[in-house]
C-alpha cells in the first residue's frame, strides 16, 4: 500500500511538473495521431509532385500556399476558438483535414495535391490558436510555458517518426503509391484522433450568461480592430520573427530536393527520413530544460538563441554534400526549436487576457502572409541556383536576429505565480 501511494504521489508530481491535465492530454493525443499520419506524407510532397509531372514552380507554389493558408486560417481559427470553444473548433478543423487526405488518396494528380493541400496542409496553423488558448485556460501561470512545450515536444514525435515511416513506404511501394498509402494511413489516424479528442477534452464553450467583458461576449471579427490592441513589444517580436521565417521558408520546400537530388552524394528517401528523425530528437532533448528555465524568468535569451540556430542552418546546409555532413546540419536544424515553445508562450504573455486565441491567430496571420512571399520567391531563387537560395535565406536570418537582439522585449514571469 505504501509503495503504491508513493508511486501515485510521484506520478502526480511528474504530471504537475509537466503541466498534464485531462484536456491537455487529449490535445496531445490528437497531435500525435493527426501529426503522425500527416508527416508520413507531407515531407515527401515535393518528390511526389515531381513524380506526377509537376515542375519546380508548382513545388514553390505548394510551399507558398502552406504559408499563405497558415496565415489566412490562423485568425479564423483563433476567432472560432474564442467564439465556440476549443473542443468544438478542433472537431471542425479535423474534419476539414480529413477531407484533404481523402482527396489525395482518391485522385493521383499533382493538381489534386494542391487542392487537397488547401484542406490539410495548414491543419496545425488553424488548430494552434485553439490549442494555445486551452493551455492558458487550464494551467497555472508558472506552468504555461511548460504546457506549450509539452505540445511542441509531443508534436515532434510524429515529425520524427512520420517521415521515417513515409520513407519506408516509398522504399517499398515507390514514390507515387507509397505517398498515397501514407495519406490513407493519415486519414485513418485522423478518424481515431477525432473520437479521442471529443472524449477527453472538456467542453470549454464560452458562458455568455456569466461573461462580463464585451470582447468575451463577442470575439472581435475584424483583424484591423484587433491589431490596435497589439502592444509595441509584440509588434517588435512580429517584425523580427518575419525576417527569421524568411530564412526558414526560402529553402524549406527544397531541403528534401537538395538532399535527394542536388548534392554530389544524394541520400535515399529512408535516409532523409532518418535525418528528420535526428532533427526532431535533437529538438525533444532541449525542450523541457528550456521550458523549466523560461517559466522561472526571462524568455528573451531563449528566443534569441532560436533565431541564431534558424540563421545558421541554411549556411551549414550549403556546405553539407554527403549523408555524414547532413547529420550535422539536421542536428543544427533541431536546435532551432530551442526556444520555439518559449516564443509561443511569449506571444500569449503579450496578448490581452480577454482574446488571447484571436490575438495569437492575428500574429500568425500577419507573419505568414509576408512569409508566404518568401516561400514563392525561394522557387525563383532555386532556379537561379541552389546556392543563391541558401545564401539569401542566411542573410535574412542575420537581419532578423540582430533586430531582435537590439529591440526585443520580454515579460518576466514570477516563480510563485498561481492560476488566476
């Protein structure tokens, strides 16, 4: 009896330390299931589209769509979460993604991929404001960065294992059939996630009768009006974040092409999946220590280090021409996640209490509208030369990192803060 009580106490301490509650566990389960299916296929979409006869510009268009749709979906995702609650909004988002998966499975055409991508490729973006809002509703102030970190950490599990399984599918069934089978698996996992999230996530629909704040009663639909509530510190973070995302997105869609087609010693699909696993494993190892430290004080140093790693990756990738050197590059790419959960938590800290999901979505709306242009521009730079693409990305990262180092602001969080 004493042993079981000791184990129970230790488990409660562990779950408390990690910010795990029923609703947050339900969200994390959804992230694993939907993410695993999505990542089995999404990272290989450029190769799949080439196999179906598309050109380089179509690949650039796909990545531009990803960023643009992430932008356009983020604010409605946040507004809907503020309006009807996390549980109901996530149900809608999952059904939309499932429709996209089904289209790619049923229609073997690169044009169908572009249409299906409208539905599934921005699932993470549209669901993220709702997820972040839930973390801030159910967790104490001094556990919110940890909650956001657990979301980011768990999300990296399918990001690490999904491409490895997707590479295995391609190795067995080929570039076309393998990717379609991966999307079929994604559809099955999304169905399982839908039932699980509805079972575990508590209904948090706004109580209009009890609400007293006008913004809570009627979440703001006009992003221009909501923009007036964005404080100068968040605007500074937004501008520098845009520049650093230019650094990431200019080469993003072509990283797999660089590794499997462009370098002197190309890697196989399975090896590329392994590189992605190495990247995500690196990210997972740094998440919890960084979250613990960030929850106890200032967040700016961790965000700044993230921007540094973002900036260095395209430069190191430029000189990585074999699998062994690519391992080093992808370890560095994993380190760019060093302070990503901290950055998300900082956005929520800087957002007004009465419409955090909406403000979070607005931030991503503005950021990704600009960044979508970088993704499309990356295709034109790639046509000039892969080197032009990677060097331009590096320069954008330098400007953004220096800007945040000089102008970035922070909100220290008291160690003994309690849930309010």
